[in-house]
C-alpha cells in the first residue's frame, strides 16, 4: 500500500502525515545507495502538477466497473480511492511525457501493487505509450506467527529507524520453527519452513547459499537452537541498521536533490 | 458544464482544448470589467498544485453512492468524472486554505451546477469550513424553438466572438412568438412568452421596465412585427459585441495577471 493509498483508505490520516511517510521512505531509498544522477523521487501531493494531466488522460479511459472488479471497491467507497488508480498509473508514463519520447517502464513492486499495473497495461496503448512491465519483489515476512507483517502490529516488523534494544526485543519475541522445550527440539529438530528467523536470514541477512543450507540442516537436526539463531540474526540486523541509520541521517542533506523538479 | 467536466465527459477533447476554453472564458470575464485587484482566475489543470490537497480531503468524505445518486453516474462512468465533484468543490475552500482563516464562499452559477455545491455543503463542516452559499444565475435561453441553447447547435447561440454578419443571421433565423403571416399577426398579435427575441431584450438588452412592458403590449396587440424587433435587437447586440470584442482583445495583455499565482 503506497502512502497516498493509505491516506485515502484511512480517514484519520492527514496529508501532512502521508507526505511525512513519503519523506521518510525517501531517506531510506537514498541511504540504500541510489545514485542521484539516475534517481527521481516524486510525491503525489508535492509533485501533482507534473502528474495531473497524465492522471486525467488515464482516468477518462478507466471505468468504475473496472476498478470495482479489480480492487473490490464498492458503492460505499470514497471517490478518492476510486480515482487513485489513475494517479498510481502516472509513473508508467511520466518519463515519456517529460521527454517527449516513448520510454518503456519497468516497475519493481510487491505483488499487492500488481493490479494497478494490469489496469494501466490495458489503457497504455490508448494513450500511445508502451505497456509498463513489472518485476515482483518478494514479500518480506513479519516476525509473528503466519509471517504477516503489519504496520499496525509494530512488534512484528523491524523498522529502519528501530533502536538496537527494539531489534533485540522484537527478534527475541519472534515466532520460530522451534519446539516448546529444548529437550524436544534437540530430539526432533525444528522446522525452518515456518520460522521467521530463518526467513530473515534467507531473504536479507545471509547471502551465502552454502551457509543457508547449513542453517537449515542444523535446525532440522536439532543441532541449532532458536536462541542462538536469534542472537546471530540480532547482531547482523543491529550492525546493518547502525550503518543504515548513519547514512539515513546524512541523506537529509541531499533529499531535496532527489525530488522531481 | 465547466471546461474540465467537459473534458472528462467527452473523450475526444484534449487537455489543450479545455485549457483553451478556460483561457477564452477568462478573456470574456476580464472584458466584462472584473477588477484585477479583487479577481483571481484559476484552472484545474494549470493550478492543480493549489487545489489537489483540498480535493483529496473532500474526496475522502464523498462516496460513489452519493455521486451516483446526485449526478446519475453509473458503473460504466469513468473514474475521472466520478472524482470530479471533489475538484469542483475546491473553490469553496481555496481562500480559507490559502489565508488560514475560515472565509465564507458565495457561488454565482447556473442552476445545473447546483448539485456540486449541495454535495460540498454536506461535507464542509467535516473539513471545518463554512458551507458554501449559492446564488443561481438565470439561464439565458437560446434562439431556437423551446429556448434551448447548445454549443453543439451554434446557430442557437450568439457567441462573444461572433461577427456582425453572424449576429444578423442568427437573430434573423431566431424562433419568435410571431404568427405565420403578417396579416394574421396584425390581427391576432404575437406571443412574447415563447419569443426568444423578447427573452434577449428582457434578460440582456433592455434594462428599462417600462420599455419592456411597451414591447410586450406592442407584440400582443400585433402592432410590433417580428422583423422590426429582430432588427432593433441585432443593432444592440452588434453594438455591444463591437465594444466587448475590443476589450476582449485588450484583455490578452493582462490575462496572466488574473491567474492564481
């Protein structure tokens, strides 16, 4: 869910808060190392002038029937969230409009954003532009049972702004594939397939495939116990976040350079 | 129907054309004599940056059920026209937002725009602003039978850019309350209640009530014949338009001063 989508769904959110989320996300993007020469960040609210005409061209060609069917909207949905797919489509065409050339667009996004690009692909030829292409990011699971991560359950997510203490607490409370007692675990082994700690290593904090296989073997055999896995993961997360947060603070000095002019 | 509403309803219209209509309308407004010190003209497309946040605050509080019921929209309506009432509501709150004070808003508009302000009145208190008030302009009837004026039937309307020849032609072809023959007319009299020429005098080109009463009496008695009424009206319209078109050309030099900064 993008920041502006959040704003339209949650009546308690203000424009200031959503622009704040956008700004915070921009700091993370910059801290990760995106090249300012090749990166443009824009906000629906701050940069609407560049986007509105394109959004209107899209909106004229998308019916309520379509957004109802695609997004499960209803008659009781507000007209902002109904219109939103038109705004969401804009990045697919913005560079084409700004450069006056037909520029193909590849969108890396989580799969929950997929329906927006499908609607956009349907109308792209009517606007005279290439259909956008997409590449799906994997969902990073949360730390709770079932792997769901939710901003409304902050203990199930590690935020890029979390303190070392918060990281330790969240990881030590994470749901794992371990057995209720150490004795049972040693005897029958754990289940990495349902373990959020294993996911974190696999997706983010262990790049070496041999070491991942060794982690899995050690878990299934009962050799590795959960507390040790958690301790190693917490160290790596804290190390990463310490460096990330340093870069993130430095990003405040240059963030305006990244925004669409 | 406002320019942007037209754009969203008619797929063949381009943004450039609707901005063109807006610019042309602005020239007429200035030519009529609006004071630049007290007048701000803005366009949904040119000035969206000042309007989008307000439109989003409105849009969050208006459902599709409401716009469906109020404007007769359907599932097959495009999501731009569904969203449009949120944009149309913006002028009611723009000055309040820009000045940081709660400024009451009075809207002079034709009655076909009334539903927009009714929807806006419903949500104004939720945004913390005064409900807008409205004053309805009279519909100026067209020159065709039944008094309907339509941009798609240009012979039924006199445009502010029409040539003297066009004015004469349109008025000479106008529908009147006269009888088929002069003989019959002289005998039984005409009917000013259905006469478009009479309407034009009444609404725009004869301010003196005594003279209007005399016009009506002369028509009903058969003393006045249609050709003469048309000749007098055409002279007044041509005289007005000659002066208006001169001011309208001069307005091109100052039109940018009127636009929202």
